[in-house]
C-alpha cells in the first residue's frame, strides 16, 4: 500500500524561488514545507467551518435554550462542589 500520492502542479516564479531557498535554509525538503502548509490550511478551514456552525447554532432558539439549560445544570453541579 502506498503512503503518498504524486501530484503535479505549477507555482509562480517567486513562490518557487522562496520554496527552494526556504527548504535549503531549514534543511528540509520542498515536499515537507508544502505538506506542512497544506496541513495548516486544512486545519484553518476546519476551524472556519466549526465557527460558522457555532454561529448558526447560536441563532437557533432551540439550540440556545438547550445550551442555557445545560449551563444551568453545570452551575448547579459547581455549587454542589462548594469550590
């Protein structure tokens, strides 16, 4: 089973030069820099999706009511702990 996939793409000249210089400066491969950038991009996209989902949920009266009920229960539990 193959753990990687080969892709072919083009870059603007200034990014290609930057990538080459950066890989030499960091002592890493261009592939590793690109892979790390894609992982960060993917994580950022996921965060944005979650933020949008939370925003939509905050506008839903039923979800808001459930959340408030849950916070009330949480507060009661904290009060029982007598912190």
